[in-house]
C-alpha cells in the first residue's frame, strides 16, 4: 500500500489547524454555555450542550476544510504552472 504524500500532508495540516482552532473554541463555548445556563449536571442539559457544541464544531469544521482545500488546490495549480 502506497501513501499519497500530498493527501497525508493535507490531512496533517488540517488536523493541526483543527487543534489550534478547536481547543480555544471549546473553552470559549463551555464558558458561553455556562453563562447562558446550559452547562450543568442534568442529563437533558448535557444533551442540549452536546447539540450546541456539535453544531458549532461542525460549522467551524466545514469552513476550515473549505479554506484548507482551497489552499492546497491553489498550491497545486501554482506547482503545475511552474512545471
């Protein structure tokens, strides 16, 4: 099995970018959830908190992936133009 180095590089870059974005975002979202009152120990509150966090993280992931994909497409077009 051969590894596509460009795909691996893109995957690692996207995952590293996700970590840099998501860690502080998670802290901020937990603070917001606490402030608006949906971060407590009740199971229904945990469900609402999970829906809230999943919605935000999904939206951020789509936007992040869009920009990462476009970055690598531009980089590839530049490399193709040079050769």
